[in-house]
C-alpha cells in the first residue's frame, strides 16, 4: 500500500499553471528528493501534500483522499519544515519544539511527561538542546532551522516534508541534518520528501530523486538515472560535468567553466 499516491495532479495560481499532470507514488518508508529550478513547482507540491493547498480528488494518503482528513489527523500524519518560519512572539526554543506536540492532546491541556521527554529527545537529535532556554528570535538562521526540524520531529509524524532543509545551515549542519534524516528513515521507517536545490547533497543522501521542469515530472529514479549531463542542461540551462564516486553509485555534479 502506497503511503502517498498522486494522480494526474494539476494546480494553478490564477492563470499560471504550476503543476501539470503530475502522477507518482511514494511508498511507506521511502526517501524522495524533489529537484528542479525555481518556479518548477517543488514548494507547491509540498504544500498540496501537507493540506495547505487543495488537491481535489488527486491525492491519496494511505488509500484515503487527503481532503477527508481533518487538521488534527493531518498534523499526526505530516510534519512540515518550510523555507520560511516567521515567529512574531518571543517564544523560547523549548516552547517552539513543544508546539509539535499540540495534535497529541487537547488544546487546553498542558504538556505531560511524555511530551517533555519527546521534546528533549528531538532537541538532542537536532543539536539544539543547548539552546532550550534561548528565544527563537535571538538565534541565527541556521539555528532556527534546526529548531524547526526539532519541532517537526516532536510531532512524531509518519511523513516528513522538508522545503530546502539545508537552507541557512553551514556545511557541518547540512551533513548532520541529512544524516539524521537518513537515520530516522531507516530506524523509524519515516517517509521523507524533501525539495532541494543542491544536486550533490540530493545524490549523496537520497536513493530516489525526482526532477520537475515547468510543472511536469521530467525524470524520476535513482540519482544515477536522473542526474545526467543532458538532463541538467535541459532543465537548468547550464553545462555540467558528471563524475562518479568509487562505487559508481553517487554522481557528482561540476559546473563547466564558462568560455
């Protein structure tokens, strides 16, 4: 049984078509990276999957129309790490992370021992426990991103959606975050769908990548299948050279010098 099934999904903002006839399945416990240039539909696809934008009858989650889930049910299924996280109130890191527990108890109930423990574990996994008493607005962009990932993990979702998870992060935290995603995928069978721009990080950490171009699926498969010189030149309009690691499994993308 597929975790997510998308059937001929088309979506437009007014007269501008952003997704055009997209169909795919993401099985339980898969890791999928969605690639493509700006405006190709990556963020819109994630918003539809999380229920922020309407999907009509074109998206099924666990064989059930996504529109039939209420907000509480959706928040137990999906956790989302968006590109931007505006917070207009002086919340501490602990308070932000514990917001991820909201769907697990009534709106008026206080966090219990289990909630606090899950919050602590989520902060430790994302290396944010040392920031627990700091206010979110005091943190760097990278630190904020790690806190929002901790909040998502505190939801204990079945499916994790990430829009540019490595944005604002330095190199060490980019690698740590994606290694954590891979570990959670293996240990918890967490389904992970991430939209990214970094082709090399996608190739290194994701066994399946999907390339969008003008709102359509251009390629879908392993990094070796998708990240070819021809595909990247067609989709991004730039010439690259592809090299492979010793195992011949992980392609590395190098931009060709401009003549």
